[in-house]
C-alpha cells in the first residue's frame, strides 16, 4: 500500500528526481547463506563514504557483538575521493598485509565524475575494468569471499554538484555494471543503490520531502543512510539475524535459552539471564546529528531481519501481560507472547545499550587509527624505500607493526563487550 505524501506536496523538481530512481524491493528474511567463518578477517573498502566511519562501525559492532560467526575481526580501508582504479593500485600494499579472508567494496560515487551518463562513458568503462581487476587482485592476496556493492544514490533534495536527475541514472548504471561483474566473477553483489533508493523514496513519502537520507550535501549519508548501507552489506554477507531465543513457561516457572545466553535464575514472574551475545543496540548519542539511525528503523527491516532476540512465553496466566526489561515495560497479548516477541526491536533502550555505547566510542578511536595506518603509515613505505634504500630491511617489520597495532586496538574494543546480566519480568494486566 502506497504511503501518502505529507503536505505540502513534493515540489516538481523533487518528484522528477524521485521518478529517476530505479526501484528495488527490500531484502527479505530468507537471505543467502552465511559467507563468514569463525576467525575471519573482514576488509571494508570504499571511498569517503566509507572513510566517514559510520557504516563500517555499524558493521564492526554487528560482527563483534551479534556474532554471526565466532571471533570475527574487521578493518576499514576508506579513502576520501577514491575510485576503483585508485584503490586497485593499492590493494597489494595497503590491504595485503592484513591478510583478510573477506572483503566488501563500495565504490562508484567518484568513478562517475558527477556527470550524466552520456558524458561519462570513458569513466563508466574504466569502472567495469577496474572492478574486474579488483576481484583478481583480491584473490591474489588470498581473499576468499568478495562482496561488490553498487554505489549509493544522491539525495534529490540536497545534492547540488549536478542535477540529481542527471547523476542518479549514472549511479544506477554503475550499479548494473557492479552486478554484472559480480555475477560473471562468481562473487556476491550488494544492491546498495537499489535498497537505499527504495528506502529513500519510502522515507520521504512518510516523513516529508526534506528528510535527508544521503546527507546535507546529497552524497555523504547521515547515520540513517549509513545504517541502510550496513544493513545491505550484512545481508549480502549472509547474516541471518538470529541473536537468541528465550522460552519461558509461566505454568512451571522454567526457562531455557539458546547459545550466547545463560539462565541464572527463573520463577513464574522473573528470569535473570547472563548474555555474551548482544542484540544490536542504538544507544542515544547526544552528538549524533539528525536524522538518526533510529529514525530509519520504521523504513528498513533491520531489526526484523538482522536483530532478533526473541522472547517466547507459554501458558501466560492472563490475556494481557506486561513485560518489563531494564527500566521499560510493554503490554502484549498472550497470543503475541506465545508466538514470540522481538525484544531487540521493541525495547530500543535496553540493558545492553550502556555497554554498547562504550564499544562504539572505542571503535571510533580504533578506526581513526586504521585510517592513519593505511593512508599514512603503510602508504608511505614505498617512498621510504625510494629515498632511503638502506632502510629497506625495515619495511617488513614496519608493516607488521602497523597490522599488530590495528589488532591491538580491535582487541581492546572487543574487550569492552563484557557479559551483561539482565532481568525480564512478567506480570498480568487486569
């Protein structure tokens, strides 16, 4: 059912830009098989949108806390102004030392040159060739699984470098090429352009034409747009969204749970649990500019498809029951509880949020180092070898130092994910 536009109606120019979008359905719960294996190192590669360190942090926290596989590690390789052909030249030197088994790529925004397709023919062809060569280069350094993403769209309201009616078709064309290269090279494709375009149209219809998804410059998304990118890439990796299931029988007071959670005590009225596997959290951050990541959760099925911590209550003693988790309560019918409710979606403020906020802060510091480590420290080694050949023997240990420092930062971030003790309470509503 199509959502009505809020008044005032969209200006003609905005409607024209929206009409230029190619539409795509959001991904569904029955996604592809999980590509991730225990212990995998994931390289997240891209241009300045990646260097913003938002979707990369969302992905890192998901891989670390939600644990689609055990002991995953991640490094981001964002580079402001980058193109596929620029990144291609640096894969052996910048990515190779980290020896990733999995890589995701998000390029195309700069590759198109902000030009209409008929003026960007050479760049479009170069994008195809560079993507194909990137796949070869990744395989040469031992990458097992590769995700090629299409570039995001620009926002039809805030984009000013060209007309969005001209540039979005170019980005869509680059997305088609990315899909084609992925299929021909038997790697996985992530339709960031299609998913984000669809979400943008839905969001502007529901929230007003000035609701920004691709940021105030129309190119660099806010937190909400970055969550869409993270959602699309995590789905392409095959993450199935299972965080855990807590099953509670009110008649007996007994409870059981799945891996990553341990029942400490249980009665007919309360369960105390210790969890080492977190639901993904959206702690409120006073520094986060609007529109926030939370603001897009009603548009994309992130919680439904990637973030399911389920509570199943059997033999509820009343038709209406109040569930309290942390400092918040909600009322459900006995039938809803029997079917199962998603705690992660229904309780955005929950007992995991405080710890999660600390991990986010540590991940920002860690990824700031990764930017310096890749763009400055590793990238400068060729210049050192050229001008100080007598120090060539130091190149290998310097590479190891850069990589080890990144691993140390990651371990420090992960150490903050301490087990969380939390209590669920249930009571009849008269």
